[in-house]
C-alpha cells in the first residue's frame, strides 16, 4: 500500500476526534441527566 | 438622517474629549507598522512590494481597538439604554455609530498612509483608486466592527472575544483592499477597480445586515 | 421534532428513567453507524482498488494510488460540514423569526458538529495534499482557504456561546453570529477565487477519479455513514443542550424554593444564627 503512513494518520485522527467528541457528549449527558427531574427529560417518555 | 448624524457626532465628540484615539490608538497603529517593518528586515524593495498588505494588516488591527472603544463608550454607564430610550430606531443608531467609527478609521488610515509612504517608500500611482478602495473598505470594516462590537460588548471577555469573532470576517477585506492597493501603488498587476467592487459589495452587505441585526442585539442587552 | 425529543411529551415517567441522552431512535442510529463503519472500513481498505491509470508515457502509471483512501473520510466530512453549518445558519434565521428555544438549541448542536467535521475535513485534506499535491497547505486553492475561514468563523461562534450569559440574550447574539457566517462565506469564496485565479482542487472528485464502481460505491457509502453518524451526534447534542438549559433553570428553581421555604418558616434558629444564604447559594451553584 502506498502512502500507508498518511492514510493511517488521516483515518486515526478522524476516528479519535469523532469518538472523543461522542464520548464527551454522552458523558456530559449522563452527568446532567441526574440533575434534571425525569418528567423534564421528555425523550425518556418514549416507549423504551 | 439627522438622528444618524446626531449619534455619530456624539461618538466623535466623546473621542475628541477623551483623546483615546489620539494618544492610544494612533500610536498603536504606527507601532504596528514599525514592527511589521522589522519583521521583513530592512529590505527596501521587499517593504515597498508588501506595503499594501502591511498597511491593511495595521489598519485591521487598529480597527479592532477602535471598534472595542466604540462599544465600550456605549457600555460604560449603560449609555446604550439612554440611546434606546431616545426613540431612535436601532438601524439609525447602528448607522450613526458605524459612521463615527468610519470617520475615526479614515483619520487613522490617513496617518498610516503617510507613515507607509515615509517608512516603506511606497509610491501612490493611482490616487483615485487608492482613495475609493480605502473608503469602501473603511465602510465595510466600520459596519462589521460596529455589529460584532455590540455583540461582544456586554460579555465580560470582550477584549479576547471580539478579535476571535472579527478577524475572520475581515479576511475578504484584507484580500480585496490589499489587491486594490497593490494596483494603486503599482506593486501588483491586477485590476484594482474590480477589487473595489468587491469591497463595495462587502460594505453594502454588512451595512444592510448590521442595520437589520442591530435591533435584536440591542434588545438582547436589556 | 419528535425525533429529537421523543414521541409522547408530557406523559409521566417511572422514576427509573435512564439517566442519559439515548432513546430507541439513537440506538437504531448508533447501530446503523457501527455497522456502516465496519462496512466502510472493509470497502475502503480491502475491496476498493487504489487510484491509478496509465500515464502519458508507456509503462508509467499516474493517479493518487492508495492516497485515494483518505477521500472516503475527507469528502463525506466536507459534505456534512456544509450541511451542518448550513442548518445552523438556517436555524439561526428561524430563531430570529420565531424566537423559540428549540431552534436555538438546534443551531447550537449543528454548529458544534459542523466545527468537529470541519476540523476533520481540514486535517484529512492536509494529510491527503502532502503526498498528492506535495504540500500540506496551498494558499491558491479556493475551497481550502474558504473552509479554513468557515472553521474560524464557527469556532468563534462556539467561543461566544461558551461565555456565560442570560439564555435569551445569548440565543439572540448567537443567531446573529450564525447568520453572519452564512452571509460572509460567499464573499470569502469569491474573494479567494479572484485572489489566486487558479485552483488545485478537484473540480469534482468524482470526475477526476477513474471511477471504478467500487470506488464510487465506497464514496457513497462513506457519505451515508457519516450522515447517520452526524445525525446520531446531532440528536444527542440537541438533548444535551436541552439538559443544560433545564439544569440551569432547575438549579435556579431549587434555590428559589429553598429561599421561599426559609422565608415561610423562620423557626428553628440553629447555632448559625439565621444564616440562610449559604445553603441557597450551594443549591444554585
């Protein structure tokens, strides 16, 4: 494979950014959920 | 129109009395020009070749200070509330403040222009083009500076926030004004009047956008 | 709207409601994303061929070779950057018109995702440009420079949003900024285009590449997967913005209730001799 280093760098930086951002959102969501009463978290009332 | 001029005259009178423009902003502008000269080494031909770009970088950095100053004046002592109470429409307040800022910038540009000729050995070949493009750029800078200035003004971090918001907005002005001045100074073989058109477009867009957006922004402050 | 907030607003919930921003919608989107990423990796690295075609001289081959595999991230990220930031500008405009917090939160969520995707677009573009163009950065390229300005503008937008302020005032300022970005970008694009009247960029990547069926398929798959991922992120981010606003006002409400309770029953003076404020301050923080 030509340019293997570039390809690995490009894909892994992208993956790291996206995964890091997603984890950050999810963790902050979990932390804040505890401080908001359940009836104010409307999407929880969907049947699941 | 009378109200626009009243608001503008009020701002200019404050500037005349406080002397901030004369004693703080103007020396900053010249110091910037001198430092940019150091950055390019004492190479006379390089300085002349890049004089248009260096001039406009100095103008934009100075404009940041001037825009900051223009809203700080309003924010101190909640003068903005008094302006709102005066029943002048937000679009007119915006026009007046932008006009005052443009007048201050024009004075600074005159000073910087003289400094550019003296320090960088620039030669203005097409005077009309230089004046016209500087005027268009100044109106654009003043409109954008007034709009984004009032946007950042009520926040405690405005000194650091305003440059972050404003500098990317100045990108097309820097490109356009540098090219137009390159033609006027004879350092770039481009059609300067086409760039004047782009600067005019920028000024028009931001004047209209600013006048429309100023109302909701003033509301947000109160 | 139901996709963002759940289907039946207002219905009472068991107290055991899960404390996170997920729901069935996000779980489906997440599963599709994960499956798509696996499929995309297989297509991008194993099934799809490198870009190469016979050169002008016999026996030589030209093309991007394996560097084309970076395109499967770069192009989808670029497309969804523009969609996300475009949505942010549109939501900002609607906010100014309707003044509803819903549109403000949508604009916030889209701007944040757009900035992340824009960073990925710029980084992968630079990494791709180094082997193919021979340079990390090319000032003469219109799309490159415009995208960088776009990134800076919306990074400034997020910077402004991160400053604490009254929600209503912040929303108005943010909507002006979000709209301002959309006003600015065409002018930047035009000016950069005139500035260096040349472009290195593929006029359209699809035309430039020798289109193997699998190359095209992988690109489309990449766009699809990145789109689902962006939607998944957007739903979570929107709910997070909702929670942030709720937590802000819940903290305030709790503090108010506490103060009222104190005012109602001035009894039970403890050793602290009527120091009611510390507890209220703690609840409000």
